[in-house]
C-alpha cells in the first residue's frame, strides 16, 4: 500500500546519496516542490523517473528533507513507537539503565534514524528537543509513545525547543512539560554520582550527557592530583575528579549560574563546603593568564562549540590553539590534559592540528595518551558521518 503524502521530485541523478542511505535531501537536489507543501509536512521523495526513495520531514532551508524511512512508510504513532523501542533496545545493550545510572541519551537524531530529534533521559523524566519543524509537529505523539515503552519508565516529558528550532519557521515553541510535571525529581544519577539537572533553564537538555565516559576516564587519573576543570558548567568532571581522590579541584566557568550548579553538585555528592573544591566565576583566558606556572597537573578544557558554522572554522581553530597553548605552557611537568572540541564543523584532523600547533608554540614535550569521542548512546549512523561531533585528546605534558 502506498501513503498519500505529497510528492517532492529529485533532479535527474540526485538520488545517489539517498541510495547510500544518507538521510538529507538538499534543496538544490529538488526539481519540484508543490506549492501546497508546508514546512514540517511529511513528504514522499521520488526520483525523476518516479520511483519512491523514502519519506521525510520537509523544511525550508538548505536541508530540505530529512528522511525518516527509505520506503513509502506511514509516519504515525506505530512508526515512532518502533523507532523509540529500537533506540531503547540499544541503550539496554549498552547497559545504561541501571540502579546506579539513569542518565543517558535515548535518541541521537540521525544516529537513531530520527533526524531532527534528541531525547535525553534523567530518571523518570525525558527531555525532548526538536531541531526540525516536522519533529515539532510530531511532539505530542512522540511524548505519548515515550511513556509507553516497556521498562523505560518515563513519567514526565519536558519539551525544550525554544532555541533549537529554526527561528524563521515562526513556530513559537514553549519550553514546558507535555506529560507530567508534578513532583518531578530533578536529581539524576550517573555512575553512582548524583547531579541536579536544570532542564528548565540549563544549556542543551540541562546536562552534557556526552561526557560520561570521558569523565570516568578522568577519574582514573585524579588520585593525588591538582585538577583544573575549565568550562565546568554543571561540574561533571569536577565531581568525578573528587571521587577519584584528587588533592584539590578548581572549577572555572564565566557563567555565575554554571558555578552555582557546580557548587550544588559538589555539595550533593561530597557535602557542604567540600574542602578540596573551589570554584571561580571567571573568563577562561583571564584565569589562564593569571594562574601560576605549574599550579595544576590534571587539566580539563571543554569549551563551548567555537565554530557553530563552517564559516567560523578558521577563527575556531585559532581559538583552540590559543586556549591549549595557554594551558600547556603553564602545566606542571607530568600533567595530564583532557582537551575537547564539540564543534561539529571542526574535523578530528583539524582539531588535532590546532592542538599540535599549540604544543609546538610552547616547545613542551607532549604525547597523546587517548583519543576520545562521544559515547555509544550518541551513535553515529555510518551513512551520516556528520553525526560525529565530539573530539578529545588526552595529552601527557613533560
Ligand atoms: N564541561 C562541561 C560542559 C561545558 S559547556 C560538562 O562536562 O558538563 C561550556 C561552558 O563554557 C558553559 O558552561 C559556558 O558558560 C562556559 N563558557 C563559555 N565561554 C567561556 C569563557 N570565555 N570562559 C569561561 N567559561 C566559558
């Protein structure tokens, strides 16, 4: 049976990437979009010869269609249930829902065959983010299906798309609960550590779930070290370092709100006024500039995305170089440095080159101990390499 969705037609020969399951149709590949097609509609994509390649969400912009399925499939509640069930099955394979861990990403867009959708789980609350008008229109169905997945245990669904939907689409989304919202616990657990998650006002869905494995690795290096957690946000790395018996941990973020989140999370795990922890609401570059040589021997640099778009890559690379050079220069001999880039537009090679340039600038002896990436609950669809965004290097500085 075929669906009754409106049809958009590809230019001759433009189906190649779709035949290799790449889920985006660029506007330049389309020969014809009927005037009646509206932003957020589900459309059927056909070749110039009239063969159906798939169905997806239509959007005005350079990515015109995000393919939901490479077949003529009805996009209804059953479709979302099946996708969400598959997503949860993977997280069960990964062992992420445990008594000591209830914080994980359930849906990572294209990586879970749901382009334009992100869902993070915090205990019994799901925080859902739409990046496309199509997902925005489907939010109620998705929220309902989420609460019905066996074993997932979602009771509240918070929708948070005020900053992620295309501004021009004029959708005026409101950040609010779609389901539940009464007596919600905002404390969730990651590897036995507890975190206050502020999905109402926080960045992204309230927490950087993507650093879980890297924080656990940092803990292993922490014993007896003097730790600087730069760009600490909710203090994730700080809390793991304290658990790893760091001698002291200094957390720095330019946002006073982030500092109070960090302090609250340290208190939640280690009690009030933890003597090993101190936080500073200060600009990273100013802090690095005034800090003493050799003050730290375990350093984390996890800045916000310096390049949000391709056009900003050059400046971003300069920013990474400057930041890393400042840290490497003052690192104590024997320092372990965790340095990251979450800019999707910056490639792994470009980032490594920026860090190389930083090291060369200081003249220190630097070796790479680990090459880090995003965790398995942020899977990369092999046909959509753009889904890989987090890059990290762990360096040993002599
Ligand atoms: N490492 C964190 C995530 C970092 S998000 C984690 O594991 O959760 C980036 C943080 O950098 C934000 O909290 C933001 O407030 C902070 N930030 C942005 N620009 C900054 C600057 N110039 N100096 C210090 N902090 C900055």
